[in-house]
C-alpha cells in the first residue's frame, strides 16, 4: 500500500420502514492495517462520544460476582487446590516445579497451545479480579514470572524462539476457567499474526509509530521505551496497541520494560472498567527477526448478561475482519491524556 493509513468510505441508500423512523448504518468505513494489511470495518455511529458505563449489564444482578461464586468451589487455581491440582515443570526448568514472583504462580498449561506453554495466576487467593482490581504490582509480578519462564525455556531450547504472552480474562473472552490468569508460549514456528508482523518491514513499523505520534489523533503517549495508541484498523472493540522499542522477544524484556508495560496495561484496564467492560483479550507478539519491535494488542469483550451474545461473529471468525462500533478516534478522546503520565 502506498498510503500508510489507508481508508475508504462507502455509503448506501435505504428507504425507511412503513412505520417510519431513521435508518442507521448508511455509511461504512473500511480501514487497512498499516502493518499486516488486514481490513477492519467501522460501522455508522462508531465515532459518537463514548459514554462511561454504557457496556455495564443492565439490572440489579451482578453476573460476574454470581459466576465467581458458582465456580470457586471446584477451581483448580484457588489456594486449597493449586498445589495438588496443577502440573509442574521438569526440574531443569524449575526445581520445585513452579515459578513464583510475589503472589504470581506460573506452571505448565495442561493444553499444549504451544510447544512450551504456561499458565500464570495473578494470585491464587483472588478468584475474582475485576479490571479495577488489576493493580500494578499484580500485573508486573505476573509478567515478570512469565518472562522468567520464557527465559528458562529459550535457554534450554533455543529453537523455541517465537515467544508470546496472552490473556483471556473471564468467560466472554474465551477463557475456560474463571480464575484470572495469563498464558505464555514458546515454539519454533510463529502464529499467523506473529508471521505477518515479523514480515512487515522494520522501517514501516517505525513510520507507523512516528506517524501516529506526529498526528496525535490516536496517539496516547510514550513511557520510555513503550509507545501506546489506539489501533487504526482494530481487530476488536476498543483496541489499544503498544510497541516496545529496542526489544524483539519477551524473554529480553528488562525489569524497567515490564514495569512500563504493567503501568500502561493497568491504565487500559481502568479505561475499560470505566466504559463498563469486564472482559478482555491480550496478546503480546515476540519474534526473533532482526529489528523487530515487540508489540501487543488489547481488545475489550462483551460483558456477561442474562442473555449473553458473543461479540465474535462470522466476520471475526471466518473473514478475520472486525466490525466495530467504537472508532479509534473516539476511544483516544476518551483516554484524555491519561497515558501521557504513567
């Protein structure tokens, strides 16, 4: 693509129903991601001002607290079961079978999503962590323990050079277990998104970040080596992106980098909580490609409701293209400079 931030707007003519009234959705904006080339669809009304709490489930019931109560008794990650109920690493990775930092505990993932896969619990005693409860120390300790796992793995198995860290927070994100946790992985082959990002020319990534910084429309702020922005072509609702400059893989993150990432993520979680979201997906993509910049995507997911509907449709699952009703620009305005002074 010749144009770095390319977009096209399409309109249509639709007659109102016999009952009258205004027809929404007469305009569609398609945007091309400057790094991967994937397209996203911004539907009509996406750029209206965001209303805090608008995504909070209606009614007096608290479905998140109710589900927390119903899942606690059999949760393998809670204190009374985590010791005996979770697998352990080989002694070559961790002598006592697990990696710890503060309240965080990391152990092997029962499901091999990667050749080397781990689960990282923020706190075994915290079966319910709302977004506003994810404080810097919890997030930083979890990241540190997972990075420690990836360092040990890549030291023992240098071929497992494609590293990542992910999170599915609460069931709307796809999590099979309620207890909040992250997942890390290392393997010899990349995921599709890792490959697409690694194949992007280094100067194009630099130009993208600098263009967003210069124009300021979606730019949120920089914290040392970490730059934050709203995504020009989102993969999901309220997507935020961050780039860690000078670092290509997760196991090379320094303590200061982890602290900066944790501060930004906590700010993002507070923003989502303010808007009424309770669930999210997170992905950090590492790549062993020279000049590559470690980066992350963070998207909000639908809240739990009595008549829950997934926000992933045929477009997201089968066309790999998001249709979002929150524009990156409206989301950036809602941030109101809060990322500038992390």
